[in-house]
């Protein structure tokens, strides 16, 4: 086991992918000599060269569009979108081209393109640097949408995403980039107990289930710790993937606990939590002791950074939802 | 008649006038010197067959056999000339009106009609003829062609000095697509990577109802120059000139010389699609102006003048085209409706719990409508 940050673990996973498959290449803005604005690609340009770690022009649609062309030629491009708020120029290429090429070619064409997106808030950034647009992509058939919450998952999931035959939106919780964890660098992503798209029980409990992914998993674990001190046993499910959604694992948990709170940074309105609540209500209606509650962003543009900690679903708001669910 | 819809012959490369006379060009005449009578007849045949296909498809739409049709009428010279200049190993990215290019690639054209009949989204394997599926989101595929060209560079099949190995891509788009951001981004990526891609813009003067003056205040081929890409304008209704400039551009791309932007100045003789009504925005006089510059007729004049084809050959071609028309009609009418459950196929290459669950549910739901005898044995 090695102690790595999430950023370091993803870096190690990218390095492993570049080493094991000559068709893998990285493309993005400032990912070369600089190593990316978050240094996730640090050292890779030096070791693999500019043909495989490509500094692209400042054009997100161009990055994804040329990645599609490279994939058509047999490459496995891993694109970095510098910040969540800058993915929108590429939205057309992702949704009208990347997501449906396999479908419209009746399975003849695979586009194994990974799009890495640092996302989420809490880092004191200016506008467009703290967004959580994952639901937009989960709503698009043909894409896989995943988000690692730990360094161990960052290392494994980026490699699983790269070997996936389908396009993958890989959302990296940038506020957790410097969180450390144990990583087994000898682990084989193909042999990992959890494949891409499978949820993981991050903490076992009996009274209530918190469903979280990416940046809110750590918040959920803190909430579970705090609730335990007050006698409430919380189970935390790290969804790891929004598309597909591992409803089976989550529903099995909620059937045991009878209560479910969903936590994400994205606005609650029409967010992933709405889909999860609907599915859990349908699957667990007779086991539920309380309505499924959601904790997340408000239906406002991401606020100024001086207010972001009031906006974000922090420990207190998660515990408030736990209290409300437990009151039923 | 609007001024912009006439030929602006500034810097226009032309090797065959509208009345079928050859024109000498110091750079481009040598590029067609090897085209003998058989080659010229071949080009003529491609254009005639393409036009027949196009008119049959238009009629089939009118008869309700197709949901929609996008005509290539009038653009056969640009498409056949450029298409014939490409090598089989070159990868072609069409927009959605490149039926003539498809014909030169050897694609069975009725496969295109599956898309317009609504039974699939593109009925051919792009690898079979190195001819990608039609792209309907205007300009998007300029980036795909550029990325593919970047892949060719990494594969070491550009600038090797072996003309049988070097490979390029060519992407077709229209005047309207030049306004799309993706097209500009493709020019940026192609230029800075020196990618082996030919941007073949068919300026057919109309983006549905909007004339080219609504897209640009400079000639479209100037677009390429601004990105540092060699650019030129060719008479798009001159199949010989289109062949010459495209063969030069592809040769440059394959040999490592980078991208080229070609503006083929042509005219969309038909409607944008069968849903369009050009009488609302352009004049009959303008259409007549361009009918007098037809790409097929001018080559016919040349073939006759140079004794490259006789009456018997033309009659034989007419018969071949008529038979082709019958083949198209019977093929389209025989296309079968896809199976309902096929809509769930190939959304993902791997398993996906949501799609898999929905498919299973819908399959069971469909079964509830089956009659009792049909459901016997179904669990």
C-alpha cells in the first residue's frame, strides 16, 4: 500500500494506462509541461512525449471532436477539461456525436474516449470553476458517468474508464484532490472487486442510508461519525457511478435501514438525487420509514466563493436531513 | 437575380468552361493530363448515375417511401471530381448530401436511403469503403476528420515517401458549416498539427434559405488562409478542375505538407431537402443561370467534341441508369421495418443496468399485447 493524494492516484492510474497500451493518449489544455492546472498529469509529458500527452489549443469542442476522430482511428484518448464550467463548448460533441456513434453505427463503431472533468466547489474559486454538471451527462444515453471519491478508486477507476469500450465522463472531485488515502499500486483494475458502475458500501449502518458520490462521500462519512455519537447508525453508499446507477446495491441498503438521504453538490432541482429518490421510492416503498430526502445545491448559479460553504451540502445540513428522516 | 449567387471568378480554378471547352492552367492542367477517354467517361458515368439516384430518391420521398431526402442535384461535378481524386485508403468524412462522393467510393447507394426511410441511422460500415457515416450536425465532423488525421500521423502513414502508403483524410461540408465554431476549431487543430486533412467546402450558395452573404463577408476560401492553411477556390461544376485541385491537396496532405482548404463554388439546384421550398427565397432566373452551368452537360460536350464517347455509349449509359433506377425503387420498397426491440441495441458496447432493465421491462410489456395463442409458453 502506498499513501497517495487523489490527484496523485489518478496520475498513477494514467501512467499505468499509458504504459500498458500504446494507443492511450492524453489531450487537454496545459497538461504537458505544466502538468495540468491541478498537476494531475504531472511528469507524464516528460516521460511519454508530446505525441501522447498533447497540449491542445484552447478549444474544448475541438478537444473532444478530435478525440472522436482519434478514436475512430483506433486510439483511446483521455481528454482533460480544465474546469467543469468549461465543458459546455464541448457539450454538442459529447451529446450529439460521442454519446451516439456506437448506436447510430449499429455497434460497428466503439468510441473509447474518457473525458476527465475536475468538478465541484469548496476551493474558493471564481465563477465557472466550481460547477457540478454531472446530471446533464447522466441524462444522455450512450455515456457512462462516474466519479471516484477516494485515491484507491481514483487509481482503479481511471484505468477501468480507459479500458471501457464506451465513452466515459470521469468527474474528479477537485476539492478532494489533496485528500490522502491508501492505494494498492499493484492492484489490477480488471480484477478489482468493484467494476466501473458498481456502488460500494463505504460504511455499514442500520438506521439510515446516505447515498453520495465524489466530493460528498467524505461529508457523508463525517456525518455518520457524528450521528454515531448520538446513537444513530448510518450506512454510507458511495455510488461511484451515475450512469449506470447501481440501484440494486443502494436499494438493498435502504431495505435494511428504511431511510435514505441523497447528498450531492449539484442543485437538487432535477438533479441526480431526484432520479435516485424516485427509484428508491419505487423499489423500497413498503420498507421506507420516511420520504427519501435530498441535500444539495440550491436552484441558483453557483454562488460567490465567500458564500459557497453555506451553499454546499456540508456536515450540518446533512445531519439536519438525517434528523428529519429519523423523526418519521 | 442576387449577385452572390453568380459565379465570382476571381481566382477561380477552371479547366472546363460551362460550354465544354478546355482551359489551360499552368498548375492544374498537368494534373489531368493522364485522364484518358475511359477516365473521362468514368467521371461522366459517376455523375449521371448519381443524378439518377438522386432523382429516384426524390421521387420515392414524394411517393411516401422516404421520410425526407437531401438532394445532391447540381453538385455532381464537385463530388465526383474530388471523390475520384481520393485513394481507397484515404478516409472520407461526408456531411449528408455527398451521394456522388459515396458513389465514387463504391458504396451501394441504397444503403443511404435506409437512413432517410427511418430504418437505421447510417446503414454501412465506414471501414468497408473508408467512408464515414453521414453527419447531420453541421460542421461537427470537421473535427472528427482532423482527429483521424492526427491518428494517421501517429500511425506513421504520412510523409513516408511511399505514395502507396501515405494516407490522408478529406471532409465535406457546406457554406453554412463554415460559420460553425467546430469548423474553425478544426482549422486550428489541423493547422497547428499540420494534419493530413483536406477541407472540401461545397459552397452551394444556400444554407437552406440563407445566401452565403449571411455567412461571410469574404470569399469562403479566405477562411483557410487566416489559419495559415493553403486555400483556393475551384469551379465546383467543373469535374476536371475539382479532380485536379483535390488530387494536389491530397498529395500534399499525404506527403506531410499539411491541410488544404478548397472552396468548390457550385450550386444546390434542388431544394435543401424535400421539406424545403426554394421558391420562397430565390428566383427562377437564378436557377436558370446555374442550370446553364451544369456539371454534367459540359462534360458531355467535351466527350463528344473529343470523340471520347459515341451515341451508342451514351445510349448504353442511359439504359444502365434506367436499370439502376429500377434497382433503387425495388430495393427501397423491400426494406423491412426494424424489429421493435432493436431500438435498445448498441446504446452501449458493454452492459448497462438502466438500458438492460428498461429493455426487459418493455419486452414484457409488449408481450401483454400478444394474443393468447401467441403468449402460450411465454413466461
